[in-house]
């Protein structure tokens, strides 16, 4: 069961499940909390799950004006402060991963660990494996049928609002996010970058994200696409739970994580 909370920016629908350390699950574009069907039981066994549906998604109404990642990140900050009441782990898929990164940058005091799954930090023309794939997206195209059905079943704005949301999301894809690597370097929460080996996001972009976040970890799930959390949930769940539960192990032959060499006199070489 879910409920609404009145946040400064939007009346937000959310669900709560499980007990333990607080964990936010942040869905992707056009999606609802149904996205997490293969994760909820496994994650709720040791975590208290909070599942907010963002503005214009699921049960949460749209808001006048354009859709922006920063507004959704601000909504998430308000949600953590109002509902969670303290720092939480953030697990975000696709757009939810972008939101998680922005929260980790702007409000590090509210973030424990971050899992950014299939996430990007630059607009689609700069990060996609096929940069033009969203250029001519229409509300009625077959590839959006399953998302349209979810929207029409749940949205308080009604089925007729679906084309408006599609237009806002595609406009957002074309120009956002615009996160600089210097901003990513400010993330101090332990971060796992997780991606399918045939993801929508170009490998080069994912590697750039991984390299920009200090002390981050990288996992590539073989034989999966952008929908890796649904395609191989057992592997994805195991990777995420291991990361959230355990501290990093001391590795035998570190390179990227190696401590700086010290020159005579105690200064870095």
C-alpha cells in the first residue's frame, strides 16, 4: 500500500516496505514502482525501502512547466527530509540514477551509498550508444506501449496527459543532465556504477562516470541491456546487496585505488 506526502514541489506518491537501513529505490523514465518487482523482496529483507514516484510518473501528478532532473533531485531531497528523516542509501535506475547522483552532489549529508544503474551525466546526444534514438520519439510508438499502459492505469492526470509527459521527457533527454566531471568528483558517498553489457549508454560514457567519482566501483552484467534489473535480477540484486552491506575489501594489486607514493620527506611523489 502507498500514500501521498505533500512536498514543496509536488504531491508525491510513495510506498514503504521492509525494515532495516533506509534505502530509496528511484525508478527510470516513464516507469512506476512496478519496475522494482524483482528487487523488492530481496532488498526488503534487510532494508526499509522507500519508493517515491517522481512528478509526472505513476500515481504522482505532473507539475506545470518543463521537467528537469534538478527539480526531481530537489523533490527527492525534500522526500528524504520529510519522510525518511535521515541519510539513506540511493539505488537509482536510468533517470533515477541521475537523480541519485545529483542528490549525492548537492546534499551529501543525506546520502549513505549510491548505486547508479544505467545512468548518464550528460544529455543523450553526448552519451547514448545511438545518439539519435530519441530524436523522433512519439507518444504512440510501439516501443512505448507498455509505459503508456502503466501511465494510463495510474496517473491522476488521466490518459490524455500522456503525450504531454512524453514531450517533456524527450525534451529533457535532449538537453539534460549537464553534470560536469568536477561535480562528480565532489561525490563522497561510496558509489557503484552498474550497467548492462549492451546498454543504451555508451561504454565510453559509463567509464567516464566511473572514473570521475572518487573511489567508485564498476560492475558490468553480461548478457543484459538497459533493462538489466529485470533481465538478470538475481545477479543484479546480489551485486547491489553486497555493495550496500559490506565494506570494500583490501585488494592485492590496486592501481586506480593505490595510495599515492610518498617521496622522501613525507610528501607525495
